[in-house]
C-alpha cells in the first residue's frame, strides 16, 4: 500500500476496525459494528498472507456483506427483547385507558380526549361526554368501546352518605 505512506496494511485494517467499532457507540443502530468486524477479519487475513490492495478491499467488502447478512439473519431469528415494546406506539400505550368523547361518535367515527390529547376514534355511536375505554388502535385512530366501569350498578357502599 504505497499510497498510504508505507504503513503496514495490517495496522491500517486494525485501526479501521477499532474506529468503526468505537463509532458504533456513537451512532444508533448496529451496522457499523459488522463493518468493524469485517475490517478486523481483513487485518487477520492480511497479517497471515501478503495480499494486494485490490484483494484486501474485496476481502473487506465480502466480509462486510456476510457479517451484516449473518447479523440480520441472527437478529430476525432470535430478535432483540425490548424493555418497553410499546415505547414508540402511542396508540398501543392507550389500550385499556379511559377516554371521554369530545365530538360525538356517529356512524362509527368521532373524537375522544385522553389527558391533553384529542384522538380520532372509531366505535359504537356515543354522545359527547360519554366515558369509553380504548380497546385497540389502527394507526393514529383509537378503537373504543363502552367503559365497563361506567355501567356497574351502584352498591350501597358506592352511594354518598345521607345528609341529616
């Protein structure tokens, strides 16, 4: 590799591999890690045999493709468990939550409010002010149904105390 000022190619591939592995810590995703592994594997091959520059680059590209492909296969087979699978699923986080109708649900469509957010809702017809519960979502539209807690008959302990 005369164009690199006489540096030993093994060291160049080792440094490239380490830089890519360190860059993986700063960049989201896990792609650069496999490129770093490919650079380290190329350094090993170049250290064992005197390989011309063109072949070194080809070896690096082949190792990069196979390591990324292998990682993809492994991750699709075993997956990565998330501590919070609903992290980026706002509608999914609302399933089971109570909402209040703000625009009457007529013909299966209306608007509901949860906290300080209003959502498009789909469900049985309901007038403004009705309490519903979120049963699911379809994109940004909440699927709602009557709140079972709002239909429970009052029991003697639920009644307010009588005034004397």
